[in-house]
C-alpha cells in the first residue's frame, strides 16, 4: 500500500496533468487525470482514518461480507461507499469526476467521441470546481496535510466528532 | 369484469396526461383496461406508455402496489362496431408489462425517484449478490454538470443511502445517448425496468 505522502504526490502530479491538458486538444483526458487526482487525495485522507487506512485494505477485509460468492467488483465502487460514509460533502463532486472519467474512457453505449460528449467548458468546471472542492473539503485547514505529516484526524475531518457523536459539517 | 374507478385526483391526472377522455379504468385480475371513446389504434402505444408513467407515479398506486400490479394493458373502444369484442390487448413494450408484473421495492423506488428527470430514458438493473448494478440511459447530448448534480443528489444518493440500511449496495452508471437504447443490443446491461416515453 502506498503511503499518505505518495498518494499526495501522485494527486498533485495528476492535478497538474489535468490542468496542463485542459486548453489543448486532449482536454478530455483532463477529466480522467482530475478523477485520479481526486482518488489519490481521498486515499491520502483515508490514511488518517485508522479504521480505513486504505481502500484496498478495507475492501479486502470486507468484500466477502458485502457480496455474494464469485462476485468481484471494482474497488472504485467500494471507495465511493467509503466516501459517502466518511466525506459526504465531497460525494457529489467525486461522483461527477468518476462518472465523467468513465464516459470519456469507455464511451459506454455511445457512438460519440469523448470530446463530443464532454465539452471543454465542462472539463474546466470539473477540474477547476469539482476537484478544487474535493481538495478544499478534504484538507480544509489550509493544506497543512501537505506540509505536516502528522495525522490531524479528527480535527481535519469535515465530519467532526463532538462528544462522541459524528456531526455533519458542511464547509 | 370488476370495475374499480380511480379516485378523482388520479383520474384528473390521468386525463390531463393523456389529453383524452378516459371514462374508466378497470382492473380485471391483474390487468388494466382503459375505456376511451377517442383512442385510435395509432394512439394506443402512446396511451399505454402514458398510463404506465402515470400509474407508476400516482400515490393511489403506491399505497398498495401489490394490489395493482398489471400484467398488460388493454383498451376498450366503445365507438367501434362489435364493441363487445373490440378489446385490444396491447403489448406495446415488453418493458412495461414485464416491469409492472415483477416490480419490487427497489424498482418502484427507482422509478419514483427518477421520474422527475425528463432526460432519463431507460434504466437497467442487474443483480450480483447484494449489489444492484443500475445503469441509467440519459438522453443528453453533452454531459450537463448541473443536471447530473440534481440527479446525484435527488436520486442516486438518497437511494444508495436508503438501501445501504438493507445491506444492498447500489452501483450507478450513466450512459449517454441521443436516442432510445437498442434493447437487444444492450441487453447485457441487465433487465430493463423503466422506459420513459416522452417523445413517443
């Protein structure tokens, strides 16, 4: 499993790639880069949460309980479940990125190229708004996670713990 | 034939939706029969799909859905000769009859939650253990962020949350098409439970 720092580095790298391509001919790949940036930002935050640490780990631990026999589902799907539980305020933005990335890569059931389905303006909104929202809400104490490797959970968690109860805090 | 009239509100809704005079709706066994003096053969598929859309959305049906499951629709044409035998059994869309006969809570909820979204054309569902793969076909020429935001927040997430308490995991995928999906071509996607016919 990758460390928190490695996930953050990769998230930054992917985000830069998304921004680098957004004005060029391959802007559809910006959506995919943005999605994989978000994924690594999320994994970096999961590393702060003892009961999760990493989606791959908790997925392996729980998949037999969650699914019927012979069913192997994507870890992507399980990550969405965890995001819904742990970071509901980024759920919509993350789902946007995941759905758009999939449309751009697989063209499922479609007879159009990715750039015909996803406009440049849409790609820009995904990178500049949705990915930015995810970062802001995951690391809302001003990017300290990138500087300080000390886990600040639950202080940094958008879902605060107060007197032992989880409180939804929309930022 | 047992005639069970719709309540006033439902009848008004149905008449408004159909833009014709529906005189009665009967439920002989598990079938719905609509009597209308103005329906034509050409109009029947539209009639059936509109009835289906109204049927699945009205509270009257939802209160006791099991009681009102329909296997197929038929239309009475009182103004035709031999009207006693002119009961046209229409089966315009296998989806419609099939889904109404087998609808479960999740399918009813999917239909109900997705109904406000006019770009939803078809919904496919397949089952794997405790996972339900739900593929939604959208008539959308471009990825519309704002529309999708509504769809996520008002349909996908509430449904996922509701069914997570029943240990069912709902996995949503979206397919963008400008035309209705070719059902045979895409039957690998799963069983179609919902077809929305605003453009019929």
